[in-house]
C-alpha cells in the first residue's frame, strides 16, 4: 500500500458519496422501479436515473414520478400522493441498499492509508441520512470516517457550503488545508462556495455532462491519486 509522505498536503479530505466512493446507481434504479411498479406506473431506465442523481433521493423520486406520469416536478411536489409514494420508495430503497452497489477502485485502500497518516475523513452528500448510513455500513466504510454530513443533517445541502464549513469548523482545518473530492458540478460548486480545493472523478454521475466542463482543480482517475497529493 502506498503511504502518504509525512508532510501530507491536506489535513482534511471530504468526499461525495454516490458516484465518488460507491457506485450506487444500479440499486437506486431498482428501488425507483420497484416503487413505480407498485404504483402501476411506467418504469424508468438506468440512464435516466444516472442523470437524476445528485440532488438527493427525494428529488430523484420526484423526477421519476414526474416523467412516468407526464407531469412537472412542481405538480408532483404539490400532489397529495407524494408522501405515500415516498413511503413506498423508502421501504424498497432500504431493502435494496448494498445489494448491487460497489466500491469504486482503490477507495478502501486510499481511505485506510489517509487515516493511517492522520488525515481527517468526511463524507458530505445530498443523500438522506438513513440511506447514507445504510449504504456506508453495507460496505463497511463508516468506521473509516470521522464525520458524515447527509442531505438532511443541516438546514441546507450542496451546493450550499454549510456541510463543508461544518467539517472545517469541527476539525479546526483551514480551507487551504482541506480538499473536496466529488464527481459532479454540484460538488465543484460546493467546494468553490466553501473556498476549498476540489478534485473530481470522471466516472460518476454528473447529469450526463463531462466533468471537465465544471473546471475542477484536478481530474483524477481514481481515489489513489490522493496518496500522491
């Protein structure tokens, strides 16, 4: 295992979750289609779900319901049936978490190496907390993390910088000594709003757009690039 030099460049590394640490899209699609099937609605494709990931599971469900019924997202949000659809989705997604997701290459090895060097590690995601915990525990990542900020941990979520700011404050780290690693324009915008450097991975979920268009500070092939920071 490659080790970080003693004078590591960062004291805190924060990660997005879906599309950055874990490939979760297949089981999210399964849960969405489980829900739509239960509601007797047309199913969605994996590509559609991939492009909807990023703003949190609730928003993704709204987008799927809107598409399947030919409605606007505003109409779905205003519908009396949204709460019951969300309850159906919750049951299906909790059952699906960990069934078809997998860690991206070098994720576990990199987190272990960074932790061994004393780097603080956090996840800042828009995924709701109950799903975040289930997915992280399914892949045994929770013990490697010092902080988890989910989409419902704080009053706001990405691209609002509050999640990053709370991590900086908790660990007493200056923005220049922290790094955010993500896979989408949302992650790049969040880091920019917080004033921290941002590296991006090209294999995640960026609403169908190339990650280079977001102009991150660096595009890395996988998480092992952090070991040569």
